[in-house]
């Protein structure tokens, strides 16, 4: 069960993040089931399309060879079909798991039902997310993350960041940089931490930065490259946060270069100038 005293201790003592990795166990076998399901869907859709083409080629029909030229488009389409079918199956599985055991936030023991069901949701989501992020279209992973329960605002840029499968909320125009890690779950000693993480509008997470579970990054706030937050930390908006964990903040500066001079203007001064 969750302990409010454990949660308060972890937040007040500024506990750093250790790991959110989940080891492979029997729950990971669901990937095999998802793979087989995706293959069967692709075969079922392709059979009525491919059979006339194969028959035409066997009968030396020229139309069959013409249709064969479109095969590369079919291959690419099958990649989309394979990914989409697994994403829909994953969405159904996640819905069922959340219905059986609704998500609770807090600090739990590693032998708790909360941790067991998180592992099931993690492995059920793993393959669909991997496929979505492997496709060369950036918005596919946005759709899959939203299907899994994360809130993804408009004009969000996720790049090659590592993002937890649930309890992560992105505001509008949020940017996460290369190799950053956005976490809503962590394992600390013998405890499992599960807290909602929120990145508010226009906030930025620098390259290789680590956002710990329960972190709230304020509007237009920046977590610097290589920096990290501690579990449950609230980071002020409109400034740059530095450190491991982030304990120092500096004002944002806007450098303006003109033909006549160069000047550095703080974000606050620039906003005031626009208002006037």
C-alpha cells in the first residue's frame, strides 16, 4: 500500500532518481502475442490483394507485372498497418489493465499490486511505442502516447527523448531535447515511486537532462542540458534551472544582433517592451 509519510520523506529530502528500468520477466511475453497479432492482420489484409496479382503473373498476364511495380508502396503501407494494428491492440490491453486495477499515485513497495500492474502496462506498451518511434513520421508517437494515457499538447517536439508510458503531461509547444529522460516512475531502494510529471506550456528540457517523477516544470521554464530534478520538485517557470539536482536558477536572456550593435535583453524586459 502507499504510504504518505514515505512520499513526503522522498520529496522533502530531495531524493535523486535512481532508475526506472523494468527487468524482463514473464510479462514481456506479451510482445510475442502482439507480434503474431500484427502479422495475422497484415496477412489477412494482403491476401485478397496479392492473390490476383500472383495469379496474373502465373498466367503471364502483363497487368500482373504492372501491379507488381507498386509493391514498394505496399511494403511501406504494411509497416503502417502492422504498427497501427498493434497500437490498437495495445490500447485495448491497457484499458483492460486500468479497469482491473486503476492507477494510483504515491510510493509503494516492490511487492505491491501497483508495481505488478505497472510492469504489465509497461511491457504491453513497449512494442507499440518502439514501432511508433521507429517510423520516420514524428507525430505517430504523439498519437500512441496519447492512446496510452499521456496528455500531449499541440506543437510538441519530443525528438529522441525517453518518455514514460503514462502519467506524463505535455503542455503546448513543449520541447524535449536529445537523450533527455522524462519519468513518472522510479525505483528507489525498495520503493516504487509513481507520480504525475507535468511540463507546462513552452517549457524546454535540455539534452540528456533527467526529469524525475512528480516534477512540475513551469510555463516557459528550462531545465538545462545534463541537469536533473529531484522527485516531486516544482521548477519555476520563466527561468533556466541548473544542477544535479537543479538547485540554481538563472534568468533567461535574449541576445539580439543588429547591424549597428549587439545587446542582451532579459525575457522579462522583452515582454514589457512588447506590452508598451
